[in-house]
C-alpha cells in the first residue's frame, strides 16, 4: 500500500459551487487521462476519489447543507464523481490491456526448446499385436484362451492326433524337460490351449489363443526357437471350411487392409482334416506380382512374383481330436487355424530381422508406442 | 521330390502347350506344393559340348598338385575342328572318355564367364566340367564322364545332360507318400488336367512272372513287420557296365548321384514307381534269407561303415551268416553290390511304416528309401518294381533273369470307409452333389458304392493315408478345388469379451509404458552363471528350476525362475549401444518344478476322466506370471531446465506403488534383504488386506550391478502378477468427499533414525482420527540440529469434516492427538 500523498494538497471544494465541483472533476479527469501506467493511475484514484479527495470531502459536506440545497448539491457531486469513476474504469481497462500486451510479448519463449525430460515408454509390438488380433476376434464374439507354456506332452501331442511316432516328437524339434520321460514339454504350438478348452468346456466354442511357443529352431533373421503364435478354434453345429475361410478373410482384411484376402492350398496337419495352407494376397503388390521399380515394373520381391504369401495352416478339426477331447464329433464340427504372430508383424510392419523383436533395443520398441 | 517334366509327361499325356509353370500351379492346388522350378538354361549359356579326351598328360606342379594337360576332340564346335587344349585338375577320367566341355564364351552358374587363359604353362581353351560346376549336384567329385553312347564330340551337351528339361521340385506332405514317385506325380498331373482329357499310364502296370518254387528261399518271421518279400535274381551281370545316359541324367535331376549301374537302376525304379529296392550280391548270400526282429545285443555294420547296436524293434534281414541288413532302411557291408558282383539279388519288400520310422529315428538314418518306407508305399507294386529292376539290369548290364521268382507273404487289403454321402459337401461348405462326390473319390482311385444316404469307399492301394470319413472329405474338396470354398463368417453367440485378468494385464502394460518403461521380450532360459551373478544363496528357491533335456545352450539349461537376468542383460545391451538410461519391463511366466511326478500319457480313443485330467494338469509345473522392471542410468534427462537424475531405489518403489494404485490394491512396504537387491535398500511388498507376498523392489546389490554390467545404483522390481491381479479391486465404490473448507496443520517430529516413515505415519493417522483427510511426508532432515542417530520428519496434515467448517479448536485437538500418538508409539518429539 502506498502511503498518503503528502505532495498533494487537496483543494477544498464547496459542494454548492458548480464551478468548483467541475474544476475538481476536470482536474481528476485530466490526471486520469495523463496516467501512463497502472501504478500512476492507482495514485490518481486515491488522490481524486479517496477519502481525502476534493469530491469526497465535498460530498461529506452535503449533510451539513440546508435540506433544500442538499438535493441539487448531491446531484452535482454525484454526477462529477460518476464521471471520474467512469473515466477511471475506462483508463484502467486501457492500461491493463496495454500492460497485458506488453507482458505477453516479454514472456515469449522459444517453443522449440526440447521438452523430453522423461523418456517415453512403450509396449512390445508382440504384446500390442497380440491384443490387436485378440480384439479382431473378440469383436466377432470370440474369447481369448490361455494356457501354460510348459505343458503336458499328452496335451501338446497325443490329444491333437500327433501320435507317439509323429516326427515332431523328437529332440530335433521339441524342447523336453528333464527327465525326458516325465511327459512335460515346452509347448510347440498353442494348440494345447485348444485341447484344454475343449476338455473343460462344452460347445459352442469360439476361442483364439495367442501365446509363446518353442521349437528347437536355429536363431536367424527369420527363425527363432522362441516365437509367438495365434491359433483359433471354433466348435459348433454345422461348422465348415467355408466358415474357416470367412473368418480368415476377415482376419486378413482387419490386419492388412481391404482387398487382402486368403487362399487355401491342400496340406497336411495331424489335428485337421481336411487341412490347408493359408496364403495371403501379397500386401505389397496386392497380388499384381509386379511393382514399380526405378527402371519400370519389376517382380515383387516380397512374394517373389507369386502374388501370394504363406501365412499359416488351418483346417477342419480332425474328429479324432474331438473324440480325445470329449467333444461329440457326430453333433459338432470345428475348424482351427494357426499362424505366427511374429511373422504376421514382420509382414505388417516390414520388419527385416526377426531378432529385432527379442533383442530389446529400446529404439526398436519405442517406435511402436503403446498400440499398433 | 524333384520331378523332371519330361519324365512326368512319359506317364500322362498332357497337352503339349501346358507350361511347366501351369503344371506346377495346378499340382500345387491339388496339394503337391511347388518349391522351385529348376531350369539349367537360366544359369548356363553355351557353347557347352560333348568332347572326347584324346590325350591326358599329368603334370606335377610345384604346389604339390598335379594337373592334366589334355587335348579334347570337340568336333566342329570350336570352329576349327582341331583338338582343344584344356587344363583339367580332376583325375577321374581317361583317354577316350566322353566329357562335357564349356568353350570360351560360355557362362556357367554363378555368372562364371569362360575364356581362353594362360595357366600352368599352357593356354587352357575352356574347361572340362563337373556336375557341381554345372549346378547339377552339390558335390564336386571329379568331372562328369558321360556314358559311351551319350553322343558324339561336338554335340550340344544341354540335351545330353537333360539340361533342356525343366525339373519341378515339390514339397510332399507326409500323407501323400505316393507322390514321392513319378508314378504318383503323374497320377496327380492327370487329375489336374482331367478336364483337358489327360489320362494316366501306370508305369507299375506290367505283366510280371508268376511266383514259383525255384526262387531264392525267403522266410518271413514277422509278417507284421514285413508282409511281403519279392526276390528276383539276375546272373551274368557285367559289373563294369555303365549306367545309360537317361538313367544317370534322371536320377541326377531328381537330386541323387549316379554310382553304378546296379545301384542307379534301383534308385531309378524307386523314383519311377515309389518302391525302394535293395540289391544284394547273390554270391555272397549263404542260405535262406530270413526277416525277423533283432535280438537284444545284436549288432550290424551298415554300408555307411557304422557299427550299430540293434534294438529289439528293428527289423533285420539275415542269412546263414547272420544279419545282413537293417530291413527297408540300410543294407550291411558284406553282401553289398561291388565292382565284382555278377549275380544280383533284387529285394522288393513291403515294410511296416511305423517300424521303419522308429528304426530310422533310433539310428539317425535318413535316406531316400527310408523316407518312402516310413510314410507308406503302395504294397501292390512289389512285384512290378522288382520286375522293372530286372528288366533294366538285364538290358543294360548284360545279364539274364533267373527263372526263379520268390513271392513270400501277402499284403493286407485296405479297409472300406463308410461315410454319409453329404459329408464332403457339409464339411467343405461347398455345394457338391452326390454324383460329384462319388466322381471325385473315383478319380483319386477309390472304389465307391452307394447305399442310401451313405457311401462306402475302398481306398486305392497307394493311399494308406485314407482311413477316416474326413480323409474322404479332403480328397473330394481338393478335387472340386479349395478355391471353390465360399467365404462365410460364422455367427457365434454373444461373447464374454476379454477376461478381467486380460483387461488388467493390458492396463498394467499401459501404466508401465505411461511411467516411461519400455517392454521387452526375452528368451526364458537361464543358467547357473546368471543365478550366481544375481547372488542367490545356495538354498534360494529360485535355484530350483525346471531343467530342459535338450536346451539351446548347455550354459542355460533351465526354464527361468526370475525375469531379472534377461532384463539385466537387455539393459546392459541398451546402455552399451549408447542409451543414457533405460527403464525396461517384462511380463512373462517363470516356472517352478512341482515334483508331482510324471505327466501321464493317456490314450486318445476317449476323453480322459476328470480325475485323470486333474492328475495330468497337476503334473504341469507351477508357472506364475511375473513382472520385472529394471531402471538404470539416467531416469530424468539433464537439459535447459536443469540437472538430470539417475534411477534410484525410489523409482522402483514408485513403479510398484503406481501399479498398485492403478489396480486399486493397497500394499504394505517394509524393508527386507533379498538377492539381488541391496540389503539396506530392498523393500518387500505385500497386499495389505491379505498379507500375500507381491514381490520385491529397490536398489540392486553393487555386485549384481557389476556382474551384469549395469551402472551402480540401478534399481529393479520383480513381482508376482497373479497375486496382484487377484487382489485388484473389482468395483470402485463411489468416493464421498466434503466441500467444506480444508484445515492445514504441519508437524515436524524428531525420532530415532530407525523409526520408519510408515510407522510414524500410521501413528499420526491413528491419532488424528476421522477428521484427517490426508497425510503426506514433505521433508526429511538429518544433521547437527537434530543430533546423531536422530531425524526430523515433517508431515502435512489436512483435516476436513463432512458436514461443517472445522474450528481452530477442533483442528488443533486433532493435530495434538496425532502428535500424542506419535510420541507414544514412536518416541517422537515435536520440534
Ligand atoms: Zn508381391
């Protein structure tokens, strides 16, 4: 608070004398107009409207006037004070606007300064990719089933019609736990989750099973002993290969865009009959087999000019599997499919080296953010 | 399976205009998947000609090698008719041999351009080629010596070598063993082009001499293992007879190497008809041939020179001298065909596929014969195949077929399959008529009869894979065409969506990423070294791990019990690659052996009972889902805003608290000592409500940091997510809060250094009573003013009543009560 202005000697204003009131008013208006900043204006406000200002003092004297003179004096003084207050308000808002404008200019910062005080986090594309796939199926009314990765041999093989002599059941393909005859393996596919589902639930069953699987593969740009798979299983009355095709077409289109559909080729898997390899329309040339090169059209490298890319395996669930898992194979039929999540992501994101997914370089993972 | 197109066409009259690509595409659609088309003209350009070696002068060189300076008659191919001088490093040829020469101007595979060049003191005008140099086979074992009748000097060698003939390589699925022969491939080709009128001529259909009593004596002791044994003998065989060009060429095209006429002929017939044949030197056989299972302790040196201990499951061929072969898999050395063999016994036998597979696997023998025998060969062609071998041996080897014909045993007939007539249409989802269904099955060789709404199919002898009604569905579907399957979305009922656990796990991942942590996925294998690096004591439960029988690396034989080693290694890798700091997290299962015995192997003809299933699932090791976080190096960056900050123990606790808050789980934190954490900076975290152990968080032990190559003071978390998820609040109750004014009271309390913030806070909270809205530590002071062994903790207490503005007296009383409790319970003194 600033103290009383001792330099200022208030002129006494006689409330009845209009010229004195007007002169006090004019002095106030002039001072207001002259005030160059809010600080000055504050003092002007005290001087001209404060308790000791001429108009305030004059106002105070009104009560001492004879009743007949009070009204006129009151009106005169009130009018003058009104004019002064109005001018003050107007000047205040002008000066405040000027002040604000100046402040905003002064406070300008360089908005290109870095703001990366805390580094960003990210989720792994295999995680978010698995979720994306799960969401595509959940949106169709399916459920996501899961199971242990260290699994009973019977569930990983026998229940799926991979008999004791199936070539996959060797040390060359499967990680066995020690001792090898204890009936426990690292699952070689997510199919045991399907078996568990059939064993513990009654149809209709529509489940998708993403997860980590193990095979004693070499570790290179396109193979890994630890990888990820998504399998689907539908068991219901009247299920056919047509439903399998419809489901995979929808899946492919959801993952890779309109026009990317699937093709079936006869194949062999013990757990399905009939069985098919499922190919995907090449998402690079979109089946055209050629793409634009720098010197004109060249054969598409992604599909090697075939127009199609191998995606996974599928088929109608072998009734032997249904039987081992307690599903009435006379009443129900089913389809199953499986493909590599890692491979699917390599396609979708143009990844060159599978090992990037497992090296954990934050520069790789951070690029994918928290959703893909 | 590599099939030369010319050989396929020998058995199926495909229209001339059908290209190799079109043939391969149609066969792929039928289930014989195209792997590659080999066309030598793509990689070799002429002049590639037949030459006759005129002179061959060996010249030893200073480098120890001996080269041959040769002159070769190449006819007019060199434009002069003069002999061509060529230096050759191989020695497997002689004067007068026919060889293959590439002349200057030619280009061999690998863009290898040939020109006349000076070498070893001669001008070598071209090259005498090996099979490998022409890209014909993988091994370079000398140059190609052509059969004497292969052609004349100067002839274009492309035709002689069959290089004009394209070869289709197919991937043959295990159920289509019949397609491991030209007979099978041609049969499929006829199916593929049936609409174009293509018909199949069966190379195995031939008149064979009837069995008689004069054949070589054979006894089958194990008719299940060997159901049929056909033996024929060719005598007067000329062991020096060379393999005719077409046989050498075709088996080379099929990926096998020509060896000798007798061996090449058996391989040729195996490729042609699909039936593996074994040839014995009949003069080395003593007494009758007998087929039986091996007895315990028996041994055999197979013709690859390996001495093998036999298993009682192995099928062996014996004579009076003992075991002479591993039946259907590999012969023994003593009775093998040699360069002096003049009497050949041809064995064409039908072996049990399972026994073949087991023997091959047991002895790690992988051969072309084994590949066919273990997948199932047409049992009916034994006699035809033997007869074809005899025909070729006598034609090109100069011998005569002995009149004796041995046929012992008989082949089982295929069981009929009965199925609803509409099953193929229903299961394939294609509108296939009854007539089309029967037509398709007949096209693949089934004998079909119809009875009402059912059909009965007897599979052809070459299709042992057809056993079930659904097998017939696949046959019908592939004949109609998989490309005809319509695309129809199934209509499941309303789904339950993601489970709560699945949704919470997504939430945990997002929360951690939001806190600046980057997710990684590591291989879940660990070795003792890493557990030592963590500093785990010998009795730590994390040292009891599930061991793998065949680990990727013997250094890491366990399925991991902790996610920290993988994360720490990835941390070090990132820091080594220049990251100033990293915060990594991983969620994944770890495993602890359950010691609950073996997991049983049940049958598959029925569902196991609930008890059996429970026993099975109980034997599977416990695999809790863990979450681990490692924070190392710079956590907040330095910048124009000021200094940065390295990760510390508190960041680890911060992550845990943030997760717990996100899931609505109240946790208790107390100090603990557990490797690999710093014993004074490790927190044990439990679920407040149940006391269940969540895990640990804090600063890593300096030794652990050093062992893994991460900076000192790196921090880590490892918690059991299953425990956290189980404790997660299901439904958040609507919070009640007051809008009356808040009253603030700050108190500073002096306590002994070993009193924890949590203890003091609990005391203050209990003392303050219901009016306390929140309490928060805002300052910790140690130093001279409070004295050694003491510390000052300053708390901000915030009071509020639900129904009124608090008076100063009320607030003061609550504060005093809080302090009084702290004094009483923690020995605190107010500053
Ligand atoms: Zn393409």
